[in-house]
């Protein structure tokens, strides 16, 4: 349903000053910031709960990779006693408390099929199909795309993959390694999820392999923490990168002999320019060095049965393959915007820091590849911008305001 502050505008009607699409951390943050400014909104969510990615598509041992000071949503600090690196269940509790504090009550089971700007009316029409088959249109002056970067799991295609006789699963469906004990498991993807899942598998007795076809930095949580602190204190990025790479070399040594190749560009530079995060080590490197986890190069093709051919010419047999290959945004499938606010990847066409605002009252929250800190920043910018424009009475037509007031 609609946030408490909006009921006098929207009960029984379809007109809303602001339409937020998505009830993950980005949608919740935007709703909270709007509520603080007394701006009415409606929030639409396709699943039956808030933060469904965290509740239903995250593995059990997951903790926030960054310290809590960089993962706080607007207007509500973490309670006393919260650990520095927050476990998944504690973070979900925080999101539940956050929604309760700001009385954020989404309309669940709403699958957005299109969002179209009507220039003649100066408003957006958002068409929704509910889980019961009912269709409805919401009309508003502003649309906030808050569906996140993780709209749909991404699984790359390889020659012969359809003939693989073992288990194939995406990390979205992985919870724990306990059921893989004694099995030969290949983890495809060497990002944070892939490397942590590999650690979890090995810890549960699986014979674990990681496919690492790209170069990446390995950092500890403490290195990332102090790097971000230095950046907050306006230390030049290149100096922070050199400092963190030096610490990484000191701690981990030369990892190239284990199949891990460090990029030439620094970790924070890659994050700022490409949105590519360094791997934050949770103990995986130690298991790689001891041989409990083996690093393999890129996949060439599937040979049939349970065998996979790799780019170095070697073949290996596996009982299961787990794709930790990330997600993709699908917002570009339903945002019908002639100004091309979103690109083909469903991400903002404009580069950071101008990514969050488009034309005609469309915004994005949580699509900057800057984690929860980026989400909080987006939400504040969006709410403040809408507040400023509404005070100037430019974006809304009289028709839209009158419809909202009548409802």
C-alpha cells in the first residue's frame, strides 16, 4: 500500500506525485527522504516483501563487505552494538525497522510493464500487472527507478553447456555448501560473491575450483576501510591506490603463481571508473594457497557429460557448476523514454555524478555501482531535487495536482 503520508492523495485512485518502482534499499531510502520532506509517494514492488534480493537470493554466510559507516541509509543510524561488518540477517532486520520507522508500505505483487512520459499532460503513466492478473495504471509527475542493478540473474552462454550432465545453479539460488560435501564444484566468476561462495564450499568439504578469466585486486576489509577513510579525507585517489596495493602485496605476496593476476590500474580507480570492485578476502586466499581451492582460467567450451575444457587446454570433470556471474538491470525493458535515460544495460546513460537525474521527472536510485553509500546519496539528491522543483511548481500540471487532491 502507500506510505502513511500519501493516503489522503491516493486512496482509491491512481494519481501520485511520485512513483517509486522497487522496494529494496534504494526504494526504501528514497521513500524515507521524501517522507522527511512531506512529499507524497507510492512505492511499487513486484515481490511480496521488501528487500527480496537480501531475503531470498543471498547466501547464508553473507556479510556486508564494507564497514557499517559506509552502509547506512539516510536518516537512521545503526543501533548501538551493531557489528562493524553486518551479517545478512542483521541487515534485513535493519531494513525492516527502517521501513517501519518511516511507515513505508509498498504495494506488493506489482509487475511494471511500462513507464511512459506523456508530454502533453506533463506526467508519467506506469502500467502495472498484478499477480492476480489485474492491470492498473499509476499516474504521477515523477518516476524513480529503484529496481537496482540486480534485476535478473546473468548466466553467460558457452558452447555445449546444454549437454552438461551435472547440476547448474546461479548464485541467486545458493544458500550453503553443506549439500556439496565431497562433490567437485566449479565456481564461475571471481568477484566477491564467487570468491566467498568458493570459501564456503571448501569449508563444507567440497572439492572447489574457481574460474578466474579476468584480472582483479585482492584486499582485506581493513585495507578497503582505510582506503575509503583516506578518500573521505580528500587524499588523491592515486595515492590511496598505491597505498592499498602496497598493503595487499605485503600481506598476500605474489598471487600470480596461483592464477590470480593483479590489474595495472588501482582498485579505487577501477571502482570509480568502471564500477568494478576489488575482491575482499574472507579467507579464500589462504585456501587457494593451501590447495583447498584451485584457480582455473576461462572456460573454452563444454565437452559433454561432466567435462569442461579450459583456455589453457586442460579438461576437468565437475559434479556441479555454480555461476557467480552477477545480475543485470532490466529496467530498460519497461522504461519507454525517448531521452534515453537508461542505456542498453539498463543503467543510467549519464556518467557519475550526473547519473541520478534524467529529463521530464525521471530519476534512478541505486544504479551507480556504488553500493549502499551510493544508494543513500542518490536518495537524498532525488528527494531534494523533487522538493525544490515542486516548490517552484514547474513539473506538475494542474490536472495532476487536482487529481491527487481529489483522491
